[in-house]
């Protein structure tokens, strides 16, 4: 899966299931501050990522992921493993 496919899939579920406005989805957007993703949203995201990409997000691997672009990279790298 290419990074572009990851971006499309992630953006789709952020808009459809987490109800984030599409115009906010920029690589430099901060997950918590700009997109308003809280711990409850993150629980949903973990389930959605597992369903869409076939792996579980490990909280310790997410500690340095602050922006949407970093989140795309994290998923793209995990999918390649």
C-alpha cells in the first residue's frame, strides 16, 4: 500500500467516523490541538486502523506522533512491515 492510499483511507475515516472537517486534514495539523482528537477518539481510531490496515497500534509507538503527517508515516511504515 502506497502512502497516498494510506492518506486517502485515514482521511476518509477521520471525516466519516471521527467527524473531523476535511479542510482541517493537513500534514502539519496537530492531532490533539488542531484536529481535536481526544482519548475516546483515539480508542475508535485504534479499532478503525486495525480493521482497515490489519495491525494494532501500540501506544508506546505513538508517543512521538504529534502531527497528521507523522500519523500517515507511522501507518505506512507499519503496513510495509
